């Protein structure tokens, strides 16, 4: 049992060390690209607003004007434009940038899946 717990402890140390090194490398990379990142100021607590200025009327008290007949759009020629029961289809994109972004996303998904499987296999070997 002592050998197994030592391996798990050593794996946890390496994982934590990798996380800290990764965060440091990421921070330095961001600083090289965008310059130093300013510290975020603390958020101020929510304060109730002061009394409204005299003569202020809430928006709900102002009657809304009805839309003009010219603002209506006739969709009778193409009912697919507003049919809520039709599933949304992705818009075809012909740009090279969109295609390369899709391919890059798929590669990143596969890479992350394989890395997760690799980490799981390490822990499965430690458990055996």
C-alpha cells in the first residue's frame, strides 16, 4: 500500500507543478502579446440609487405608440423565415478563415480527448 500511495502522491505533485508552470507560461505569453495586465480593482458593493430627480417618469408610465403599418414585413412569400418548428440549420460559410477555425477546433477537441484518456490511463496503471 505504501508504494501505491507514494506513486499517487508523486503524480499529484507533478500535476500541481505542471499547473503552476502552465499558468506562469500563460501569464508571460499574454504579457508579451498584450503588455502588462493591470490588476483588477475590487468590485464595489451594490448601493441603492438615490431618489429620482424631480420630474422623472418611469418608462412604464409612458404609453407606447403602436407600430406603423409600414414596419410590418410580409412573410407570406417565404414562410420558412419565421416558422418556429423548423430546426435551425447552420449557415454555410465559404470563407477560408471559418473552415480553418472549424478544423482547428476539431483538432483541439481530439487532442484534449486523447490527453484526458492518457491521464486516465496513467491513473488506471497506478491503481493496478
